[in-house]
């Protein structure tokens, strides 16, 4: 049995390839939103954040022999836990990770705090395309009135954002993908002087966001993902699934 740790659009594509290969697997997701997306491609969806202990119990119960880690590039702790568990039980661990697309013209930083410090060097609104999970952290370092945040339009996300008391006029609840043109118009509409985003890769719409900034000559601050020493890492879904087939 295979355990596929999801949370990205890439994980859904991997699930489709596993279906084509007629390989049995469970697809693990965290949110209701993720569960709805996963249900369209997999009949074995498990919802809920797996702690290390829960992951061990799941692996033992379902006789998992291979684990595919296709979690978000910033879900570092999940990846660390998965590698530890796989090493402990001698389970094949495979990591799918999008290649880095950061260029010299972008302002690369390693933390939310560092991103905020850079953003304060520029005038205008600060356009956040980093999601809702870390929004509270940005409020520690940035003036609330300068923030415009783009988040997913789900009930759980909007309820969480509402608790932060950010005016609704500064929240854009939209579901991607976003074209370069749409990103460009949103930046103009929100009087953005700088954008903060994450190193999400092609599937996360990274190029469309950064190219929109480039067109408008707006500084783009990119929070880099932490680099881990993965035992087996793939950036090609086809090569990943081929390796999984070999066991």
C-alpha cells in the first residue's frame, strides 16, 4: 500500500498517475477544501493533519510500504516527520518537489520577518499572496492598513481571517489559477507598491505573479522554502511514479 501525502495540485496529478498505473494508495489531506479536491481523483481520501504517532499508526494499520511526500513546499515539519517514520520502519520515501524559479531580479528572503523588513522599504500597499496560515505573523511586523491579502474563498479560511480583524476591503478571497494579466490588474487595482509571495513553483502560479510584478516594475519579495536533505527527490511526476512502480 502507498501513502500519498497531499496538499498541492501536484499531489492530485500524482494520484491520477497512480490510478493509471492501477496502484493502491491512500491520499492524505488536511482541510475540507483539500478533501473536496482529492475526492474527485481518489476513492481513498484521509482528512486530518497526521502527527508522527498518527502516521505510524496509519502505516502499521494499512501496511504501507511506500510513502510519497507531495506536501506543500513550506510544510517542512510534515516532511521531516515523514522521513523519520520511513527511516524507522524501512519504508520507501519519495519526495516530489517543484524546481526553484527564483531569479536575481527577485528579492529572496528566508522568513516572514525578513520579508516584512524588506517590504517596509517601499511605499504603497503590500500585496500578500502567501495564503492565510501565516497572515497573523505578518500583522506582527506590518501596519494593518497597508496590507492587502489574497486568500482562498473557503468558509474556514474566511472565518480565520475575520478573527484577525482585517477590513474586508483589504481581503481578496479568490481561487486560482491566476494569469499574469489578472495578477497585473489586481496589483494595479490594489495600489500595490510591493508584493510578497512564496517560492511555490509553476503549479503555484509563481511565474504569473512574478512576471506581473516585472511588467509593472513592482518589487517582488520571495520567501524561500527551507532546503531539506531528501533521500529520494523528484521534480518529474512520471519519473516519480516509475520509481514507485519498481518498489
